[in-house]
C-alpha cells in the first residue's frame, strides 16, 4: 500500500499574544477620590463665608478676649475661670495661637472652621463605614453639606462647635476600632480625643451615651470589663458638667434669665424641640439665627401634641425593630441624647432669646442623616443608578441651600436684617442691628431699632440701656434718664449700667448723685478705669482739682491710651488756665483720632476761644469744627464750637445763625448750661466780637 504522507499544516498569518490581565485599581484610589471630592465640596459651598466679617460674639472670642494676648494667658485659659466667654480651654488656645501666628484675621479664622468641619465629615464617613452603615459616604456628605450646619461653620465663635464635633467623632471612631481589635492604644486614643472634645465645648459630655449606643448597636455583651472601660468617660463627663456649672455661677451669665417653667413645661419644650430639629433636617426652609420663642404652658392642651407624637414615634420604631434592626432606634436615641443638654431641662443663657438654634444639632443630626442615607441605600438596592442620581440631586440641592445661607453670615448687617425679616419679634436682632447702626454714626436710625427691641422685651437690660445711651449721644439727657435708671434697676451689678446712669446725672447737672453712684462702683471694682474717668469729670465740676487729678492718674495707669481720660486731663488743664498744656494734649488726641468728633470739637473750641492770642487759630478751628459737624451733624455742642470758630475767623453772620440753631435744640432738650453759653455767644456775635474763655 502506498503510504500517505501527512500534509504540513498551513501557517496562519495571525500572531498569538498572551491574554491581557485586568489590573484592579489600588484599594486607596476611590476612597481618596471621594474624600477629596467631599472636602472640595465643603469649601465650595462655604465660599461666601471665606471673607466674612466678625459677627456678634466673634470678636469677644477671637479678638478682644484679653487672655489671647496676656503674657500669662495660656496658663489662665487652662487653669482659671478668667475667660469672659465660658471655660472652653482648647478653643481659646487655638484662638490665641491663631492671633499670634496669623494676626486674628477673620478670613483665616473662617478657613479654620471650614477645615475642621471638612475633617469631621471625613472621619464621620470612616466611622459609618466601620459600623457597616449602608450609604456611609452619602450620610457623611449630608452632614457636610446640610444647610443647618451653616450657623456652626460660618460663625467664627462657633469654632467651639466644629472643633468639639471633630474630636467627638474621632473619639467614636477609635472606640469602634477598639471594640474590633481590643488594643489598649485605641482605647487611649478614644479617651484622649474625648478629653479634647470636652476642652473644646462642654456639651460633649453626652459621649458615654453615644459609646453605649454603639456597644448596643453591635450587640456586644456588656460585662464588668465593659463597665470599667466606660467608667473614665463617665467620670470626666460629670467633672466637665460641674466645671461648666461653676463657671456659670461665677460669672452669673444666667442671672437675668426669668425661667418659671416647671418640669412639665420643660418636658413639653423638649418634645417640641425634637420635632423642630427633625423638621429643619427634612425641610431646611426659613433657617434663621434667632427663631421665635415659644409660649409653652401645661394648661395649653395643644402643647401636649409634640410629647404624644414623640411617644408614638418611639413606639413605631420599637415595633419595627424586628424588620429593620436596631439602626432606627440607635439613630433616634443618639439624636435625643446629643441634644439633651440643650433641650430645656437645664437653663442656659441663650434661652433668653429662643429655645432652639441650628448649631445646637451640629452633632445630633448625625443620627437622622445616617439613617436617611441607609434608608435610601436600602430602598434602591436593586437600582444603583437610581440611587446615584437621587443622591447627587439631594446633595446638589443641599449644597445650593448651604451656599445661599452662607451669604447671610458675611456681615453683621446681613445677619441681623435677615433675622428681623424672618423673625420680626426678635428683640435681640433689633438690638444688635441698632448697635451696628450706632457704630456707623447713624444714631437716629439706631435709636428706632433700640426702641423697637425695648418694646418687644421691656425687661431686657441691653435694649433698655441702649435706648438711654442713644438719647444721651443725641444730647437728650432728660429722655435718656428714665431708661438708664431702669437698666440699672434691672441689672444692679452691671458696672456699665451704673456708669451710664452716672454719666447722664452729670450731664443734667446732678454731679453729687453721679459721684455717689461712681463711688459705689469703685468700691466694687477699684480697677474700673471708666469709673475713675467719670468721677474725675464730676469732681471737676465741683472744682475739686486734686481729687480730679488723682482719679485721672489712676485711669491713665489702667488704660494709658484712653482718649476720654486724656480729654478730661485737658479739661482739667483748661480749668486751671493751663492753656498751653491743654492745647498740646488736645493736639495729640486729634493726631491719634482724626475722625473723632468729640476730639475735633474740643481742640477747635480751644483754638477759637483761648484767652492767649498765641494759641488761637480761627481758620484751623473752623476746619476742625466743620469736620466734627460732618461726623455728628445733630450735636449742639459741636454747633456751639463751630459758631465760636466762625466768629474767631471773622464770619459773624454764620456764627450767629449756627449758634441760634444750637440754642433752639438746647432749649427743647433742657440743656440749660449749653443754652446759657449760646446766649452769651450770640450777644458777642451780634456786636461782631468773638467769644473768649474768661481767665
């Protein structure tokens, strides 16, 4: 048989390459990208607050607090109760270092707040992930971008809140890690972060409840060892609460809070507050700095609705635990426990204005927001694309609302105008807006707002005092007197109220009564520089020159750069006919404060009326007096000075008309001493003669 040869296989033109292997992305890539995205989003939505100014208590915390610059300030921050704004040592330490290194600028302080809030959001994400909460990143993003957080993040003084939140959440994270790994250094890290949280703000004292809730959520077995692990947290919480109460007692911050509510009213307030906060989380509309105060009474049947609703909600969540687990219970219990120090069971200073505020739920909102994120994840578990779209839409809306709300916190004027618009009954907003207007020398408009604040709350000492001061600044001392007397009655221990009353008594010609009240003030506080300056002015009217000089020296020792005291010293020199010395003092004051109307007026008066011809300068006097009138056009004392300056410059017709205008105002407001002076001036001007001080 013929052998069949096998044909060689045909060569293929295809080139065989090894199969490519798909390399998975590094495990750190997506978490890093999502973390960066979260931080960028936080800074973007708070862009309006980047260059915001100081608001309300911001300067007291971060600028004018004497402990920020005192040589022994750091020691006193931590080991004394000298701070004027509560015992928050870590917060004040950061303010102190920021002022030393960055100059205490509002922009840098705002950036620190935003940075801490972004950091708290990142750690919350890791905490929720560690607790296996579905939708952990979404929950953290809700916390980061929700508009109720604006009050905490965009207000410099609320560094205490965001710093406490950062340390609190970090402590919870290390606690969960400790439960997983049982390493001692994780427990120490958790406890250390908790101490920092308490040092930032005392409301962190709710930590033991949060630790127990995490323990319960994980279904851990409670043992004697667990109790020992929790005991240090509990002990420092109790100690922090006692320290807070001691500071409040020492500084009498709640002395003027009238709170007759019994335990039933407090319970009704708390239950209503819980639903108020939940409502603002679900529908963040009409957010404002100062919400209307509630009129709660045990005799109002409708006020029990919120308590019954809370009990019903608790019952529904308890019954649903078999289907949904312990998550909803833990979320609600964390929410209520984190709010508990601020629900009305304990009286705090801000309850003078309202029972609720957005920044009170900075931490507490974590519970409902994490629960909402988990619910969205569970509802769309089979439609991930829908879940992503819904999440993006919700975060976009919240981001826009937060960006819009941040504009309100750019300046004090924007904040108070918005508050008055949303809460017309806010006496606090009316009073604070009036203060801004007064600082801008819009004194008549400021008086309108002070008066409105007083009418809304007649027994609040701030507005009562400000109405009186406004009348005093408008040179209507008889109108000021009843308000300043009332302010001193409402708050007899307030040195400012006593000084203001003495000032008005001095202006209406009752120096003996002014001296009596100032002596009482100095008996309480011998280092009250303002009281020394005022009593010197009163003693000067009685020609008690040695005593006047003694008090002025003490005042200048306490406050060397105080313009009012320097002016009083110049007045003493005038009284003693030491015109050259007085002129030099007044020239120095005007050099340092070229826009101060009182300083300009005093120097112009000397240049126009000095008996010594070598000191007189009519042209310069007119320039200074006209600058003073431009700053304070309604001031009759400045008008009297301008009239004398015109006369010294030879403009007698203008001098007479200006003096007659001032005389009408003085007569209408019972300024008898000024009226007598103006009549003397007019008599000289009618004879084409300048007015001269009599030796």
